C-alpha cells in the first residue's frame, strides 16, 4: 500500500472536523477566510488523494475507498450520540461541512480526480444517508451565492414575478433569516433542513407546466403573509408559517420523480 493511500485514507475523517463551527463561519464576511484555513489544514490529505489517484492502476476504486471512509466516519460519529436531538444536530452539521468545505475543497484539486472524487463522495453519502440530497458546488459558486442562492424558494417565486435579486422582498427575508432566525435556539437546524430540501423542491416545481401557478400560490399562502409578519415584528409567527411552508412543499414536491 502506497504512502499516499495511507495518508489520504487516514485523513478522511478529519475532513469533517469543521462541523463544530460550520455555521458561525458561514457568513459573507467569514467564509472566504475560513475556507482558506480549511484547505491549508487539510492540504496534505487532499494532495495525497491527488497524487495517489495518479499513481494507482484502479483510479476509480481508489476514490471509492476514500469516499466510503469519509461517509462511514460520519455515520459512526452520529451513531455515538445517544440523544436523538444530538444525532440530528450532528447530522445537519456534517451535511453542511461536507457541502461548504469538503466538496468545494475537493473541487479545487486537478480536474480529473476532483470531478470523479466529488461524485464518489456524493454517492457514498447518499448510500449512508438516503434522506439527503446534497450537491457539489465550488467555493466560487457558494461565495457568490450569499445574496441569492440560500433563499431558493423565495428567490424562485420572486423571479417568476420579474423581481430583481436585490428587491425589497428578498432583502427583507434575508435579513430575517440572518438576524432573527439564525439567532433562535432551533434556528440553525431550520436553515440546515431548508438548505437540504429547497433545491430539489424548486427543481421539481420548475419542471412542471403549472410552475407559475404554484409559485403564485406559495406567495399568496406563505410568503406574502410572512412578509407582513416581519414588517409588523411578528417574527415568531413568521417562523411557524415558514416551517409550515417547507413541510408542505416537502410533501408535495420533494419526492416527485425526476
């Protein structure tokens, strides 16, 4: 067994260590520096993956083994937690760590191993955590998306109405998310869940012929009332309706056939 294989394999679990502070550093101001620190911290592991890929004969199996160890280490961590709430919080943190640190760092590698390794990671993660529906994004895509990407459903609705990305409604919802919802006791968990579900919900709605009608109904039923609640300072009521929206959209659109 080569030294690169040993170094890479041993370093897989540590790629998820940033989960403890993942959300506090996931802001427009902090994310670039925290991602840079992450890449520097795990430089030896990622370099071993890159070099090992070039050396081995069965390149796909090499990356499959690495991806499996990464996902397996995450599953073991969750299994070690005794309380259900602790398990759920850790699972959410690990998902976020994978999406905003590990996968973007992998995609910074040379193109050939980067693309295949990110694919293998997502396959292994899905096998260990079937309910997840994560996608790989580059650092550039994530960093440029702070003003729009993480309000998927609201952005999709406003887009249907021809509203710009910096419209009053979107800015108000973003401000509510960042300065109220994220500061609540269960706020991070709510945002984590939304991040996991919303992209698939929007994708399924966009594929339907009645997408505009659906988005209009979302606006009338959830977003417009939420907007009024925020304007009146009824933040807790807005949170409850927001959660109902995600739950209802999950039941109607998340599990549709692609």
